[in-house]
């Protein structure tokens, strides 16, 4: 019964909700893709320190993400709702912090440069939390239907891809185009200030637009119960306990941790691998967007249909396994002697194909996990009588930043261990160093991904279980209304 009563969410709302993730990805993807390379290879900061800065910021994320989640869950404002006040407060400081990261004072070097990087990394991710957590919680509240949620999160994921892929393509094709002095534009220090200024302005307007054009949904969204206590440290601890008692949430949480190690390490190595291992120029790497476009469009079209035939649990486990293995295959095949050498015509098309296969695996996984988190919010309301989308989605926002932090730290330490040279030229790095770079990037990163897939298997909310939860919630709500 409950699943047939679909709360229709208009195309306009799905679009204006979804565009918020585009700005999030422009910001966080640019940070994850460029910051470590910029501070290490362009500014000369050691790889360990360049990887340590975002890792230390993770300590603050561990507090700020659930904190904002709990505060927004309890925030009472009938005119502006629980989520939008935070979403409106975030865009300007996010844009300013992003710009500052790529524009350190010229006089800074060594530890002073590290402190600048770390300080603004903390500030950027904290202010992004102010938008990201309430924004995802808003998506979880827009519908209570098992399949409609997957459709909503498909828009969020698709626009996230547009933000990341658009940034990737524009940055590598135009912002970091080769010059007479720098054949590889990623090593050009003058390109970063222009890129960061334009990206910061775009991020500001997209974040603000998403908040502004979804404000018409506020009257339809749930409000905290009148008798719910105001936020306090004691209530914050109570909120944490409520979500950590939930078995399904804990399994997703642990799985996200291991998956973040894999994704983050690969992301941190991304430009190193393409620049030094495969020896592509930025304009060639930019063509990966062709493959990822096919992958994400396929995931956008197919994920809800997959959920009609298979439970989210099966979809999550299968896509996590494939995401662990497929992107690692080019390096593994090369090590076995079955992949084209650098400079051969077939190499780039094959890498584009693998980019597409990895894209569809990652997109289906992300949509499925986000939709599952919204289902857990229903289960927690049934168990504890309160909506906690903010707290639950805080885990997703935390690990979207944790993958950068953990991955950058592990990658930075690895680069120093294998003695990867600072400010090096592609094609001139020792072959043994390149071998170890490839080994660290691909075969080894499969391990945490597969561990994550095992924990995803512990998730237990099937479509039948969700229907049962919805029916019990409807009975409870109707009883409260009569009372």
C-alpha cells in the first residue's frame, strides 16, 4: 500500500536539487584532482606534507559533518525549513576558501605553505559541509517512495558528474593548456589563479541557485516535532547513538570507509598516473570525459530500473566489486604484458573505454547507497520517532571528503617512499619508480574496495522490508493526526 502512494517530485525540483551537486563536485573534485599535484610538483612542497594537509582536515570533518547534520535535523524555522538556512549561508565562504587554496602568498614555503594549505582545506570542507549535508538531507526528504528516491538521487549523481567531468575537461583542455614554457600545462603556476577564480564564481552561483530554486519545497518538508528538545551536546550524543545502533547504517558506514580509501588513493594518483605512467598530455586525459559521459548517462537511465528488479543491496554489492576491479585492469594487464605501450594509437581509446566502465559502476553504486540512506531514515523514524536525514547523510558527505584526505595521505607517503622526484618531467622518471607507482595505484587499491563490498552485503532493507516500514509509519502518523 505505502509504495503505491508515490509522492510525485516534479522535474523542475529534481533539476534544481540536482544542480547543487554540480557545484559540490566542481569544488571538491578540483581540490582532489589538482591540490596535491599543485603543492607538490608546482610549489615544491614535499608529497607527504601535501598529502597530510587534507588528511588533518579530516579530523575537523569528523566533528563538523555529524554536527551540522544534527543541528539541521533539529532546526526549527517554519518559513525557511530545516535545511535552507544552512544552504544559503554556505556559498560565499566556500567560494572564497576555494580561491585561497590555489593562491597562497608568494613568500610562503615549507611549513608555512603547509599551514596555509591545511588551514584553508579545513575551512573549505567545513563550509562545504554547511551546504552539502542539508542538501543531501533535503534530497532524502523529497519522497518516501523506494523507487522515486532512486530517481531523485540519479539526478543528484548525474549533475555531480556534470560538475566533475565539466571541470575535468575544461581544466585540462583550456585552463591548463600547454604553453611555450610548459608543455604540460598542469605544471604552469600561472594557470592556477585564473582557473580557481573562475571556478569559485561558478560554484557560488550554482550553490545559491540550488538553494533558491528549491525553497518552494519547504512547506512540503517535515519539521521537527514540537516537543523535540533543542540542540545541545547531550542531544547531539543521543543523535549519534540513534544512528549507530542501526545495524544497516553501521554496515554502510564501514563499507564507505574502505571504499573511500580505494577511491581516494586512486584519485590522488590520477594525474600522476596519466602524466607519468601513461605519459598523456592534459588534452588527451580530458578525452576521458567521453567514456565517463557514457557511463554516467547509462547509470542515470538504468539505476531505477535495476532497483525494480533487484534489491538495492544486491546492486550495491555488485557495483562495489566491479568498481574495485575494472579501473585497475589497465595497469594489471600492462604488468602482465597484455596492454598497449605508451604512444601506441590504441592506448587512449582503451583508457576511455575503461573510464566509461568505471563511471557506470561508480554511478550505480553512489545512487544506490544514497537511496538506501533515505530508506534507513524511515527505519530510524519507526524505531526512534524522529527524522534524522541530516545525521545519516553526514556519513556520505564525510566520506566524500575522507576519500580525498585518506587517499592523499596514503598517496603522498607512497610517493616519498618510492622516491618520486619533485618537479619532474614526464618520460624522464626512473622506470623502477614508475613501476612502483603503477603497483600502488591499481592492484593494491583493489583490496580495500573488496573489503567494502563485503560490508555492503550486511545491509538488509529489502523492498519488502521498506514497504512494511512505510505501512507502519502511515498507521502511526494517522493515529497521531486523529489524536
